[in-house]
């Protein structure tokens, strides 16, 4: 599935939009980017909550719990222990392949690519990223949430990922 992930840089509580290649809106991510312990909701085009991202960030590590509407959950741990930053998945046998800093990366499970993520363009007050999903619905939602965590932050050495 080919998607477009748009990061909203305009004032308000909508942080991301996810659209099909046809332009049809699939999801919106809502939340207060300035709260210390953030809670973010991923809503579909009917306003139904599909996932929730709970963030707990410190200067040493940022931990995100991803919860789907059916109750399935996993954690994404963003570390500053490596020079370029890194992501660890808890609850899934996934890893990142590529460059988080350049926003050109894949999420891979046992050699199978679940998501391809690449920068597209900036327009309409938004940064845009191309997403190719080849995963079941639940894993696809987890991949989208992970992409939003990565894209919501600048990866600078000595900092943890926290949406801005």
C-alpha cells in the first residue's frame, strides 16, 4: 500500500496526516506536542481511534508505548546511546535498516520488509514522506506510529526522540 505521511507544522493539535496516493485521508494523529508525558491518538477518517501513542521521555532515553484499538501493544525505545541515535522494538522482532537521520529507512522483520519510508517534499506547511506498507493491518498501524515518532523529531547526537 502506497501512502503519504504529512507532518503538520501549522499551529494546532493535528501532528500528522496519512493519505492514500489518491489523496484520500486515512488517518490523523492528534496530541499536544509540548506536554512532557505525551498521549497521542491516531484516528481514522471516521474519527474512530485506531491507535494511541504514550510517550515517556527523559534525557537518557525516550520510551513510547503503542496501543492498538483491539488491545495489542508494543514499545518503541529511542536511545541516544549510539552516535546517530537508534530505535529498539519491544514486543516485535523488528529492526530498522537505513538512515533515521535522513528519514530513509525500512522496518524489517526476519528479512521481510514491512515498511519503506522515504522523504518526499515540503509543501502546504508540511513535510511529506512516502510510505510503502507490506504488512497486516495491526503491524501496519504499528509501522505508521513508529514512522510518526521518527518524523516528529530531529535526531541530534545527545538527544532523545521527543515530538516537537
